[in-house]
C-alpha cells in the first residue's frame, strides 16, 4: 500500500480535525510515509447539522458517526477517526474498531469566568451543558443551581459562556488539551466527584472488517491498555442499555495487570444516583464491565430503567 492514498474520514469540527491529523501523523511516523500519502475527508454528520435540539430528542450519539460509517461501508473512505464516547456500543455489520490511541486526560473541565469550582458557585447560578450525564451530576451535587441547554462544538460553547448564556460549563479536558486550550480550564473535576462519560478521552479508528491491509497499517497505533479500559467501559454501557437518554458515567483503570472499573447511573433529575466498582484481571475486561452494570441495576431495582422513560 506504499503508493496508495489512504482516505481518513472525520467530522469537520476543530477537535475532530485535530484528532484526524494526529492519526495521520502517527501513521506517517510508524510507516515512514509522506503527508500526501493520506487524504483527510471531512464528512458532515446529522449531529453537526442539528443544533437546535438536544441529541437525546433526535437519535443520540450515533448521529455523530452515522454518515461517516456509511462512507466507510461505501468505500468512500478507508478508515474513520472518532471520539470514542460518540461511538455506539453496537457497530454496523461489517465494521469494527481496529485501534484505540493512548488516552488523554479523562476528567471533565469546569470552566467559568467568575467562579473557581462548582462547589463555589452561588445558589441560582446557571450551568450550561448539552450532556445529560453532566446535567444529572450537577443536579445531584448542586440541586440549587439551574442547568441550561448548551450545544455546539468546543469553540461555540466557550463563546456562549463568554456572552453570558451561563455562568459556567463543562467540557472534556482531553478535547481542550488537544486543541491547545488547556489554559481555559478553570479546574479539573476528579472522577470521584463526576464520573466521566464512557470512553472519554479516547480516540478510536473504525475500519471495514474485511480490510486486512488497513488493519495491518493501524496495528502500531493501538494502545492495548487504553483498548482494554474502553472495552470494559463499553461493555458496562451496553449492559445498562445506555443511550443519550440515560445519564451514565464509567471509567476503567489498569494497574499491575488488574483492571478496576468504576461507574454510576443517575436519574435525569439528579435525585437518584447508584455507584459501584469492580476489579479483576485485565483479560476479563468485558465481564468486569458487565458485572458492574448488573450490580448497579440490582442497586437501582428492576423498575429504574422503566422510570427513566418518564423523563
């Protein structure tokens, strides 16, 4: 494939493009190839087009990958670069994840022009977020605050904050770091306070299952530790039947061959929160995620997911 131009599919947001350029750079370094051996193909997704409604009302996170996956199936691109927290737990037939890059900072970033932390915000202050998880976590931690809708890419949300739409917001530390905007972080929130989204901070590369040449090309980019953690987290999410309508946080960490998975599920109004952890051998990543999900469902009771549908 030395002379073949590899087409890299991505969304067009600044963060998505930064991630696609990072994948290209890594491939160039791994294989000694030139920049013109790769073409970055920008694909506008439904999630990018729909800006006037919460994602939970129009189909969930798959809206950020659907058109890119269609281009992959149609062979208009050779690989797709995704923020893993946007990737559905069930992939379209014929597609698979080939590589997961080393993970960035997993934490949520609290950003405010006037307040040092969520804890220090005065009662009645407004927190802007488009994330059902973050909204539920804020309502649990600070029920005296107002949560307002806040959609858009990183730059758009920072502009909304500056214009006074809200007094504070949350973004992923990983995205801000990748964009060179770490200086905009007022304070990073520890996962013990706000459990991050499943696969937050991880970038994945999706390919056609039968494309062995692209699979071999990507093999040097895969970070096994990150891949194991993301595997556990996605198994946890899948077992909980998680969607954009379900506030779920999950984080797995690997140390000494042991994988520890922490997770929580909340009601959208923040009045209910169920948490737990599970530890086991790294080779049992899927089972660890599934068992933790089962533990939380036992805590919440059989009617919890049914009650969620009322929101």
